């Protein structure tokens, strides 16, 4: 795994879901709606008052089995 492979806050939700379908469950648990799929993770986190770093960390844990 390289840094460029990691999910980042500037990516769109659709991009992450398409490339990593296992993340769909994380987005659903967080309450992210499908209408937000073309938004960046960072912008949706601001809307829901979530820390984008924590959301990105959760997503990367699911995809790369990080501790």
C-alpha cells in the first residue's frame, strides 16, 4: 500500500464507493445520503459536524484492515 492508495478527505464519496464497495456500510452508518455522493468527504463531514480525519481513518481501516 502506498500513500496515493489511501482514501483522502478531498475524494468524492462516489469515487470511494466505486473503488472500495466495502466502504458503503461506513457511509450508511454515518448517515451520508446518496444525494451527497458527488460531494467530497470533507464537505459532507462539515455538513454533519464530523471530523473528516476520523471518517477517513474509519474508511481506510475498512479497506486496508488498519489497526
